[in-house]
């Protein structure tokens, strides 16, 4: 589908170039970024430091909004899941995870996902289309409206629906907007992009800014990872980890976060835990262990707590930094591996006041 021009599709540099090509003074771009992202104003007619004539000219060409909240659910632990509708009525999801004094927002980059990871609800949906830059950054704008007046979105993680590295151009442009002090102004270290292992795109992503890279590992052997994360058949562990060992942005700058969803009887053995430190040797990294979340139609479940504790302890004793996460928002299917819209007709869902 062809989208109308949206101001949020552009970083400051890109908007300047576009304006210049259309005869609009380049400095207007910074004013507009300020309205859109600092003041949260989307009505071009209210951008009062632009002349009335320019406001009318821009409003006749540009849109400023890309997604609308269709439904909001709040978990007992404070996690909020937003079902967001695009202009062509596709539903995507974003999750606000409150922590002490900060809110982390998990955002989507595609409608559905083609990678079909075996434990993931999104993977069962198949792939529909990539999100635009505007649709990615607008998830942050909608989320900001949902947090308390004196709060903000302090961290953004690209871990929602979709594989970010298969929509890299839009993801990179959205990150430029997020980290630009004249736009959203987030510190790069507050942004984490997760990949299932699209090896040829990793270096390009982490070279653009000192953001965090998360890698969905989920297995300690190729045999198990081939099943859980099928892209492993194309880019097996030795290729993925070889790239991470050789990329200077990994070895000299920020540690990689390895995500490992613990699935009972599948990848939770002590042998697996013992393999991980050796497998990941020489890669500055931290391991996040995540208890599996069940979803309708899913066949995996989390191991017992003592099994997970023993797994974490074994990885730690092998010399790794490791965290066993508690699951957030599981009661509203907002937890990792649970993001999949159950609505089939986007226009009929009802927003729940929160
Ligand atoms: S885990 Fe990520 S990459 Fe894998 S199917 Fe789910 S959304 Fe796609």
C-alpha cells in the first residue's frame, strides 16, 4: 500500500533535504521536530512559530500521525499492552514496562514476522509487511501519552513483533529520530535492538550508533537452535558468533545481550548451561534468561523455578554475567514470545480506558 507523506518518516537530516528540494527553508525542519517530539504536537496548524501560509502548505501535503491506540490493557504488575492500528488497519503491538522511575517500551518493526521461531506467538502469524519509520516512532509517541505526566519513556527495545534487521532502513531512520537531541533525545545506550541472527545486517546496525545489540540465542547447540530459531539453518551458531567475535563495535564498545528463553525439557539441561560460557567465549556479553511464556497454540512451557535457578547458577559459575528475568505482563499476553494480535478485524476492537 502507498502511504501518504508523513513527517515522522524523516530524521532531521532527511527532512531538511526534502524541504530544500521542495523550496521550504531547511531550518523549518528543526522547528517541526521540536513540535512533534518535544512538545508532542501533531496538528501542523498549532505549530505557531511557522507562518500561517507555511502551516497550510505543509498540512496539505504531510501527515503527522501513523498509528492509533485501538485497545490498551494493563497487567496486575503495571505493564501496559497497546494494540495499535496503522492507517491500512493492520494491528501491531507495543508494551510499556514500568520499572522504578523509568518506563521501558517494547516496539514492533513488522506486521507479523517471517522467521517463524517455534516458541513465538508472532511467528505463527506469518509476515504481512514492514512498518514505516513513522509507524515505528509513532509507537513511542502513543506510549508517551499513556505514562504519567511526570514520567516518560526512558528506554526503547526493538523486541516486539518482527525481525528489526529485515526492516533495517526504517529501523535505522527511527533510531536517528530517537537519539537526535533535537527530536526524542534518547541516549543511544537506552536503545536495544534484538535480532534472531540476521548476520549480514548486524555490523551495519551497530556501526550507526552505540546502541545495544540483543541476540535471540535460545539454544546452546545448532541442533536445538535449528528448531527453535529456524534462521539458524542459514546462519548457524559458528557464523553468528564468529561475526560477533570479529566486529570491532562488539569487541571494543558495548557488550551483547544474549536472550535465552528457558523451555522445559528443550534447552534447560545442565549440559546446555555448561556449554554456554564456552560457546560465547571472547564475546563481551551478558546472558538474560527468560522463563517461557505460554500462548494459545504454543507447546512450550517454563521449567520449574529450581531448574531455572540451577541453570542460571551453572552459567554464572562458568564465568558469565547472567540474569534470570521475571516475566512481566504475562496475564495480558504482553510478555516475550506472546505478542500476536488475536483480533481479526482491527476496526472492531474497543479501547479500554486506563
Ligand atoms: S522471536 Fe522475533 S524473529 Fe522469531 S518469530 Fe518471533 S518476532 Fe520473529
